[in-house]
């Protein structure tokens, strides 16, 4: 039995189908799964088109490309690979395939309603400001963590001293 003390709108996951359900009443009996279906509705997962829109407005393609470039430098440094070896290791990585995988993952974790709200946010002036600022903020946090834990930053190719 789950009780929502305020009776306000709440979200739970339906044990029968796994979808997020909107519960507008105060009690849900999971043992019998007797929820008045007039009081709930399933919020379906987002469509591929919704997610492609969200990824486009957030600049996900550019962010993913930058993340992969940083990962490439980090792997090269950690494994002591030459630039050619690193390029060969990453030559089959396709950003479009990674984005397609991202769509599948987003569909498992977000509802259509949530993605619409995210699109609204990311197309707003505040959302666009967030998109512009989040990469440098994350880079600064990463550098601060390296200093905090005394981790040597990866060396760029061509910067090693003999």
C-alpha cells in the first residue's frame, strides 16, 4: 500500500507495465493493483522525433564529439599510445551511432511529457545559457577534482618532453 498524504499529483511506476503513472488519489494498493484507471494515465515514452529535437536543441552532437575528443586524449595518455594508434582505436566510432544509442536510453528513462518540458527549457534563453556554460563549468570541475585528488592531467600529443 502506498499513501500520498497530501493527495497532490504524484508519479509512481506501474508494476504491471513499467510505465510511469500519474496518481491523483491518495492510496494505491499494489498487492491487488486496484488503481481506479480513471484516476491515472500512462505517460508514454518519448518518440524518436521528440528526442532528436531535444538532442538538436541541446547541441548534444557537438558535446558528444567534444567528450569523445577528450576521452581520446585521456586514453592515449593512459595507455601511452601514439597518435596513429589512438586514431586507429577510435576510427570506427561514429557519433551518429552514439546518438542513436542515446535515443534508446533516453526512451527508457524519460516520458514524452518530460522531454517536451526539457525542449521548452532548452529553447528558452535560460536553457540556451545553460547549454553554453555547462561544458566549461564541467571542465573546470574536472580540473578542480584533478587538483583535489592529485591526479596528473593527461598530456596532449606533441607536448611530451624528451
